[in-house]
C-alpha cells in the first residue's frame, strides 16, 4: 500500500472498464488519479464516486480522484489537459494510455474517415499525449508510461482491421519510445488484454451462449476481470518493475499461446 502516495497518475478512458479498475487500484496505492473521459461524464462521476466510497483504505493512503475531461484525438485538448494537471494538481508521474475506439467493419467496407478516426485516438492521441507528458517527466528524470494494447494486435478476428492495425502500431510505439526515453529515466511498457469482461466485450458478444463458448478457448476457462488488468498495470508502473522497459505483457490467461480451437 502507498506505493504511489503523493503521485499524480493520469489514466485515459477511465470512465469504465479497465480504466476505472486502474483508477481504483492506483487510488488504493495513495495516488491522486486524474480520471480522463471524453463525453461520458456520468461514467467518470461513477469512477470518482467509487474512489470516494472506498473510503478507509484509500483515504489512509492519501488516494483521491480528480476529473480530467479531454478528447484524446484533439491535440489542443491534450495540451490544455497536461498544462492544467502539471500546474494545478501536480507533476504527472504515471501515464496510462487506456482510451481507445473500436471499429467492427470488414476490411473492404472501412472508409478512410473511419480509419483516420481510429488512428486519431488509438495512435496519434497516444503518441502526442505521451510526448507532452514525457517532456515534463524528462525534466524530472523519472516517470512511467503504460500503453493498453490488445490481443487483437497479434491474434485478430474478422471485422477488426482498423482496430488491429492501430494496436499493432501501439506495440511498435512502445518499443521505440522505451529506447528514446530510457536515457531520461522514463520507462515505457504495454499490457495486452485478452478477453476481459468489460462493457466493450459484452457489447460485441451479447449472446450468453456465445460468451460461454468463447470461454472454452481460454486456458483458465473464464473471461478476465478488469481488476486483473489493473494489477498488471500497477505492477509495471511500480518500483517492482524498475528494471523493466519496452515490454509487452500479455494478460490473457494463456490465450495467446494456446493452439487454435477449444479444449
């Protein structure tokens, strides 16, 4: 407990799912968590309410949450966000790039406008926000940046070409950023979620029978929980991972290494 006491942690897309779970996990460790959201103010308020409701343990560690509205695809919004947090809240010690958009159209039907929109958030937004934050981190000689990729970057499914391509770019960006930022004391790593029980997954697979069938492919026999992703993210940001950079950590219960087909 308290590994991030008096530290500011910025988490994008923290109004639900993995982002919300990560916000709660960092708050339990004493962080002041900047809960970023684009338009889901209600979801962000719920994340902040859950941090406040956790009470004792979080309060004892000094953890808290603050709202941080910004559209990750808009450079000017990112500039305002980073300036506000650095000047009014405190230096950003950890950045978690979790926000992302999904497109489910087959390759032959994806318009360039959609491809551009996916990359504007999932790649360009990640790149520029990381750059803005890392410039401040470099001045202090320390920092940790965690990107949230996807198992679909390497093991994709039909109808995810734009999304899979964007997450492949994030994984390459992780390795390249790690090399450029290592001399500045900044570590850059990524997590690759498998099938995690989030609103995004359940919206894509609403049929309970199909959900059950999908879980037969997972070595653990179940979907992951957002809190399990949060634990991996906190680990990579923590002093326990101080000699780790440029790593892609799959959090998928072994799904990536499993031979095709159910057990």
